[in-house]
């Protein structure tokens, strides 16, 4: 019995819970999604002691030092932190440079026109109200307050009265943490099983190139660089370091949360120092002080999210050049002093990445945390161990072990980069073309339709110029004018079907009228003539509602508000990064299809700007060298960049202009206009416009979601099948 208890005591329950959770998730699939709230509950349970632990450990740890010790410890800790940042950033950039050459386009994202949040270092780091900082979970501000209070107590003769009380509180918090950790394998199992059971194949395969780089960087930092630096320079052995980190590492991997394992990290460091007989009161104090500080300042785990920013630029064909690295690195270090979720939009704005922005990162953050959090855990262990032994003057550089590990980590870096480049080159070649999704999009609900490529002679007599809803229903036909190749509003998909945002709405309008629909092509300059002569009843094709046309046709209420942008070759986008850069060009030739009034004003105020009207958008892509850029909506520009990935979209900073689009009818057809406006109000209210926008403009649902794979489904082990006789 004693042997059994000893065996159970020595089992690494965290690891077994992790493995069992993965197995259960793969076997049962989405059936175990009910475990997710249980895992979330355990995470909340772990968080109970964290903020009080930070307050107590910092105040007690700093308060017990004398002034000279604090000055020495913090100065050396700053040097160690800067050294780790420098080495880590160099490694991260080495792996980022392994991204292969790639041209691609993506659907429009609203983040393009959303201003990146400013990094407010004052509110992040200056605790105007420490109690509010604790209540809001503002860890950086709370740490600053505790450091200030702890250092203020150093010279106080009566500090021991307070420190003794706080030390007892800290011991109580430590006991609580240990008790919670003892049952935490249940939480690990619940979280891992629900994640493994519900994570879709699309989530794993969508951004596989990104994931290869993240995984290679994470493995190199966690298993090679950081632990080997500790093994090379301190008395701590590589194997012992991996062993002492295991529980914190597994918990951080499973939960994606480093905050909840800070007490575990501190206790692990102190326990291991006692084990190797390197423990003393000073070393324990250093650990208690530096663990929360290391968590608050940018870690190498946080810095790995630079990979996403670089990947977003790469995905749009704007791979970061070597000359940009210093500027981006400095911007990253400053912004990562704040929250990651503030830093990433800020860095995307610095790079002017016109696609795949913050929303993509958020959708992948659950997976990203599986690398970021464990890497942060290893970084904190490394940082604190190096600080302790540099304070004790026990760092060694000339031992055989030092030479061995430093040589090994240097040799493994190019091997890791080669593996990343090889895997990504293979994946890039086998990635589906960007235009495949948009070229295969279809309209789900259709009515009988006739798509013409000409105007029938019967319509050219002018007899149909005055039309109303009664006439449309009597003839059982709604005639809709459309612009050819006006992606994503009206275009032909790979099957030769006329599809798009407005085409989809036309089918819905015809269905509500209980009539068939006929599509008749026109060019933008023909809009007024064709409508007023009755060639079609209504024009629906992403038409700008502008003052000039208001005198000749009638527009419906606003259907959408679009963002004006420029489309140009990827390498030219920097020329149009902001309004001043745009207008400072000695000569600028802009093409457009439908923005004559706006661009006429621009050309009048800036003589160096030449404006040319083209017949259709495809004409620009046929002769792109004839123009500097194409004026287009950002929504349409992103769609076109999927067909022509060597082009990108940019909204010049300081020149953000929105404009409304809607439907058009002849001036005399007030009955149709009244009906359409009422119909649009209904569609806005019931969410149909938003749903159509999400599909055709944002691309949501453009790739059909596959059923989540599970072993149980694969073997068809349903209860009914299990009861069948063999």
C-alpha cells in the first residue's frame, strides 16, 4: 500500500491529464465541448491568489533588502533582461526571414479603417489608484506601486512589524496555491479535452505557414536557447531545469495563461535552489521580487507574436525587408510594455498592413497562447536563475559544459531555420490560390433568372420607361441592371454564374415580389440613359450615391457605406501611405470608374494629379503600368487583389473618406423607389443586409466548414451500432 501511495505521489498528474485530455478530445470530438466551462472554472480558481501574491511577494521581497542590495539586484536584472531581449529578438527575426516568397490576397476586413489604439503608457504603468489597478487586473501599474512601497520600506526601522504580517499572508497564499495545484490536473484535462474536441481542421490548416514559424521559434526558445543558456552559464543542469519547469509549463500550455502559474514558478525556483544546495535568504528574495517583474515587462513569449505581424505583411505580398527590422523591433519593444492586444494593432498600423489584421490574430489567439505562454514560463525561469547566479557571482563561461551548450544552441539555430523554410516552402506551393474562395462563391437562395449580355431590342423603344410595382408583378419579371466584372458586387464565378452582393439582393427582392429576375449589363456612363429609357427597372451594382447623378436619376436609401482606397502594385503601396506622401508626388496619374466629381475637385486643387476615367475595372489590370494607382472602394479592392495578388490596397493616412452606395431607378419611377426603400428598411432590420455583407464582402462562410473529425465518428461507434450483433 505504501509503495502504491508513493507511486501515485510521484506520478506527474499534469502531464497525464494533458495527454488524456488530448486523447479524449480526439476520440469524442465535439461531444466533450461541455467540459469547457469546467476548465474555465479551474482557471478562475487559480487566479484567486495571484494579485494578492504579487502585492505580498514584492513588498516583502523588496522591504527585506538593504538599499545597496536593491540597487545591485535591479541594475543587474536590467542588464540580463536587455541581453535576453536582444538575443531573443535576433532569433525571432532569423526565423521570420525563413518565410518564402509569396503573393496572395484576402477578403476585406473592417480593421483596415479602424484606427489602431494608442499605447497609453501612463495608465498602464502609473497607478493613480492602486486599488482600482488591483480591481481591474492592471498588473503593470500594481507592480510599480508595490515596487515603490517595497523600496520605501527598506530604510524604515519599524518595517518588520508589517513585513512579518505580510510574510504570514504570503505563506497562507502559498498553501492555497499548492492545494489548488493538487487538484488542477482535473482542470487541465477538461480544458485540453474540450480544445482538442472542438478545434476545427480549418483553424489548424488556414494559417499553417504561420504556425510552422511559431512552432519552430517556440521550440527553439523553450528547448534550446533559454534552457541551454542557463545550463551553460549556471550550476543548474539542463535536465534538472526542464524537470523543475514541467508543472508550470504544462499548466501554461493547457490554459494559455502565465499569470496563474507565477506562484508555481517562484516556488519551483526556490525548491530547486534548495535541492542543489544553492539556496539562501537572498536568493529566495530575488526570486520573489523578479518573478512578477519579469511577467510585467515584455517577455520573449510576448515577442513571439511579432511573427503574426510579419506573417500578416507576408500574406499580402509585403514581406518585411531587413532595413525595416530596427524600426519594427524598437516599435515592438515600446508597444509590448503595454498589453499584447494593444501592441499588435499598433504594429500593424506601423507596417500599414492592408489585410489580415487584428481580428485574424484574435481568432487564432487560443492556439497562439499554446506557444506564447509556455515560452514566457521558460523565459521567466531563465531570467530569474541568471539574475540569482550573476548576483552570487557564479556565472561561468569557460567550462566544458558552457562551450558544449553554447556551441550546440548555435548549431541548432540554422538547422531550425532550414526546417522552417523547407516546411513553409512546401506548404506555400500547396496552398489553395487566394482567388479560389471568391471565384467559387454562390448565391444560396435564388429565383428563376435570365442573365443577358446585351440590351434586348424590345426594351429600346422607350415604352417601358415608366414602370411600377404592379407592372413588374403583371409581367412576372424584375429587370435589374448590373455592371460587368464589378467584384464583389456583380461578377461571374468559376461556374459562369452571375453572383455578388447586389446580385444576391436582387434575387431576394425578386423573391419577395414573387417574380423572376432578368439581369441586363450596362457601363457606368450609361446609367442615366438606360434607366430613363426603361432598359431595366432598377440598377443594383455597388453604385455610389453622389450629388452629380442625383439630378438625373433617383437613388434608394443607403445600402452600405464603403471606404475609398487606392489599389496599386505591392511595391508601390508605400508611396501612398499617407495623404502628404500622396500629394507630394511630382506627378500622379489615377484611374477610376465612378468617382469623377470627387477626383475632379482633387485635380483642380493639385495640378500635378492627372485623372483618367476607364470603362471598367478590368481595364486597369490589363494595363496597370499606364497609371500609378486605381481609385476604388477598399471592399472591392481587396476582392480584386484575390484575383491579382501582386496588387494591394491602401487607405492613405489622413485621407479616409467613406461614401454611401445604393440602388438607382429612373426619375419618374417613384413607386418602385418607395417600395425599394421600405424593403431595404426591412432587410436592415432583420439582419439580411448584414448577413449578405458578411458573406460577399468579409468572406465569412465562403469556405464550407467541414464536420469536426473524431475517432468515434470515424468508426461509427454510435450506441445503436454498439448494440448490433456481430
